[in-house]
């Protein structure tokens, strides 16, 4: 099967501010290479500051790389595409506070010209999306602050699925939720993947979660890719000392 | 062993206009000296409010409506605000989740530490300086001189949390209440901080009340676990019991989550 | 939506409500024609026939005040409308895009702010003819700076928030982000500011009309009724007191609403 995503020599350097004399450049990511097959889950693990969020933003084209390429489905993508969507970490901050859920969820449909405003089919589609993430249709008329963290994250997922993406980037999507809710969300992710034929890049710092769901894992340390292997290999015979340290700490 | 903390049937209400919302209901908890207790429950179960109620640092809309609390045998609810101020930071210290929010951004680390030290112990500036460096060493900060000289925003989350712990230890407290101190940190740092807390507890002999929603922390450090749900304590047992034979349905939920994704 | 427990807010709304009602219903409730000159009734003290007295041309003050309310209120509202829209537009662009655009717009604001508003308006009025429309436009285009700065600072802090990043990730255009997401979340302080600005606008218009540079007689405005007050104060106190009172009450009313709204929004 051909690769859904190929990342070649991807680097991102943030230039230092020489005007104030503090001219150090920050190498957020350095020469990252990996591939991703369709319908698989690739996990990216690392401590804070390792570059995982930068990687997420590069993959979804919110920022441009300093060098290297992101090849999606054999095409080099220059700008945002509806085939790749992202879920962010903080459900309390990712939904515009003054918009109803209905408007928030319908937005991607308008932005990508899938539907016109006020058409009747929108309603059905929105209800369908909510049902997929286990929420009732009366959520549509409410505002984000009326929902819990877990529910808001479900709304974000429903929104991301509106344009029928193929690849979902999940940037620590459950880290800020209670453990009991995390379990339910993980089940939801797996169910959706199966039902809709999705591919995931799952960024996390929780090794237990990653071990459960990932097919392959990337270990990032301070912008460098230190290990890249299938999940079973990583846990049975970790090669890099940093990987070993991570696994020890999680035990 | 003597009981350092005894809370019986504590209830705390929020009053918003005409509505009353019970945040804590019939909360009962006890701690022995030198014990580590984990208070576990989901977000919104009232754990934080219950812990703040003990020294009456409650938000304006919250009121204690019932219950008793004894610290070292003395009734906490009978104490005046001045007596409580003498207690807070000295005998009962708190550690919270986001150190950057609680550390003053315009003062250097050393100044904040010295402020607390001098406030409670009335010693000379030179002695305070020595004590400050001692404390930074205790929390395993490698270069206390340099770290003391910089500002909170220049340090990482993990380092700030260590500083916060140093602040909590400044006056040799008898009880430390830690409210989700490692939730915002990554795995490696969390493991380090937990181990450090356990070491310090062993060395200095304080009692530790650790609040979290993650039972894997309980497995690592707790003597006993109290499970809280919707404002009430639903189960309390020795740690091994909680994991081996959880009785209440919410304990089972927490243990189930732990089994699935809380442990490797 | 707006809870009516706020006494100040209630009082303010009552006052402004009364004046607005008077303005709208002017032709119906006005006892006399505001332009009707009467040789026999010059400078009469308040009586049953003329509850607020008459002026030096025999015109009924009450009727002139009621029609004057129309003028003063509409000038103020439209002027503030113009300044708010201009300010929000310029401030949003400055805040969102930053860089050169931001600097340019902010320096423009600084330049406008350098001039004492009233003198700036006087200068502009000197070159244009004083008409109702011109007054509205002039007041409007010389007071956009306040709301521009307010919304710019709101947008500067909001645009880094995660929900804006999420919108960008969805593919939303800059226009969409600014109009649907940034401005609605930033608008509250602008609204409060606008209410206070209406009060200022009433004062400015009254001042201009008093100096003869604003609304021209015979169209009545509280300001131009006061033109006569200078020469008649000793003999006809009602020409000074009533328009003055009206201006005072209206501005106080708007301030009460503004403060009340501020409290309301702070509580949210």
C-alpha cells in the first residue's frame, strides 16, 4: 500500500531576535523523516518543548517549514487542505466562545464550499456528525461554555469530521481530561477510525495510551527524532537511551 | 500514631443569587502523622474546595455549612483569620497545579523564598539566605545560586514546581496539601517530582495530602486512598485494597481507567 | 439577556427612554409649532399655555426642546455610529495584521489625538458649511481613535488564543476570523465606550450649535436655544435652565447606562 504521508528532511528554525542582541536561533525541529501508511496510527512522544506541537502545525500547514517537504498522498501540499484536520489539546480554548455549536460545526462546510448557508441538508449532516461522536442533537443550539471538557472535545471531533478528512492530527487530545473520560475518548477514536477509514497521528506524552493504540511510534527529543519504530519493537527492545528513560519513568 | 487531621461531615455550598450548589457534602477524612494520603476523584468532584475549606481560603461565593475539622487536635473552624494566617504556609502548606500562576512574576526566585522564610521565622537576612539555598538544594535544584537569581518565567514548568515545593517546605510544615501539582507536567518530570516528594516526606516527616484524578499516582506514593465523587467520600482504604478489591462503583471506574491507560 | 437589577442602569434607561420617546413622537406631543413666531408672547414666563416659557421671538420653548431632542439625539447617535464603525474597522485591521499596517494606523490615531477635539472640529467646520450631515460626519470621523485602540488591544490578545488557531486550521479566511470570531468576542468594551461617546457627542453638538457653528436656526437644537441665553439670562431664566437641564440629564442618563453595562459585563 502506498504511503498516505511522507515527511522528508523537515526542519523548522525560529530566528532569534538580533535587534535586542539575543540572536540565538531556536531549532524547533531538525531533519525529521518518517512515513505513514493509510489506516494506521502513528504516535509522536516527547517531553514539553520537544517539537511535537511544531510538527503538528507543520503537517497541517499552519506554519511553513524552514526546509524539507511534507508529501501527502504523493502530492506536495502547499496550503491547508480539508483532507487533513487537527484536534487541539485544550477543549476549553478551542471553540469560539460566542458562537452556537450549530454555527461552529457548520463553519467548515461553508469554508470549504461543501454546502451553502441555510440549506436544508446542513441540519441533517450536523445531527449525523453529533451522533457519530455520541452527542444529542439538542447540543446544536447551545454555547461551548455549557459543556464539559470531554463533551467539548467531542464537538471538536465532530467539527473536524465535517469535511470527511482522511488524516486526523490529534495534538494531545485527551491530556487535559480526567482518566475516566480519557478511556471513553480513546474508545471513540478507535471506533471512528474503523467506521470512517481514518488515519491518525496521535501526539501524546502518555506511554500507556500510546502502547495501547499506536501502530508505530516517533520519539522526539529537543527537536530531534531519536527513535522511529513499530510499537512492539519500541517497548520490547528500545534502542535509544532516551527511549529507555521514558519507558522507565512511566512504569 | 496520633491523628494530624480529622475532618467530619464537612459541607460547603456555593451561593449564586438564589441558587445553592453543594460542592462538598458530608466529607469525612482523617490523616495520621507522617502519612501520605491520595484524595482521588474526577474534575468537579469537590476535591479542591474541600482542601481549601480546611484553612478557609475559599472563594467569596462559597460557605461552609456544616462539619468539623481538627488539626493536631485543635478545632480549625474556631480559629480566627489571624490565627489561620499564622497556620498557612507555616504548619499547613499548599502546592497548586500551575506554579507560574502562583509565583509572582516580578520578583526573583530568591526574593520570593526569602519573603516566606522571614515572614514565618523572623530570622536575619543572612540566615534567611542560607536557609533559602538549603531549600533549593532539598528540592534537587542543581545550581541554587543561579536559579535564585532569575525570574519564574525563565524556568521550565518542572523547575517552577520544585521552587513551589521549596516555598511550601520553607517553615517545616506538618501538613502539605498538594492539589494536582504534576498534572501539567510531562511523564518524566512527573516521575521525578513524585519520587522527590516521597523522599522528602521520608526525610522530613510531614504528612502529605495529594489531590489528583489519576490513580497511578496513588499506586506510587499513597498509604491510603480516599475516593471522592460529587462532593462526597465514597470509599477509603489502604492503597492495595483499593486496587485489588474496589467496592464502590466510582472507585471501580477509576481503577478500570488506571488498568487501561494508567499503567504501562 | 440584560438583568434589570442594576438600579443605575434602570434609571439611565428610564431617562434616555423618555427623551427618545419625546424625540420620536415630537410632531404628536408638541403643543405648538416650534417655528411659530408670536409677537404678543415674547419672553413669557412658564405658564399653562407655555409650560417652559417662550423665547425672544415668542416661540414655545417646550416645543423647541422636544424637536431639539430629535436633533441632538440623532446627531449624537449617528456621529457615534460613524466613529465606532470607523474605529472598529481600523482597529481590527491594525490589531490583526500588525507590522507596518498597525504602526501606520496607530500613528494616524496619535496624530488625531494630538489635536484638542473641539478645536479640530472647529477648524474643519470653518472650511465646510455647518449642516446637520456635516456635523455628524465631522464628529464621527474625529473620534474613532478611542474604539480603534480598544478593539486593537482586545484583538491582539485574542488572536493568539487556541480557538483562533483552530479556525485557521479549518481554513477560515482572515476576513472570516476577524468578523465572525474576533470582533464578536471583543465588542463588549466597545459598546460601553460607545455609550459614553454618545454623551460626549451631545455635548460637542450642543457646544457647536451654541457657538453658531452647529445646527442652524430655525431648526431647534438644545445648543442653539442656548444662544439667546447669554443676552436674556437676567430676564428670562427659563431659556438657560431648561435646555441646560436637558443636556445634563441626557448625558447623565447615558453615563448611568454606560456604568451599568460595565458592571453587567464585568460580572459575566
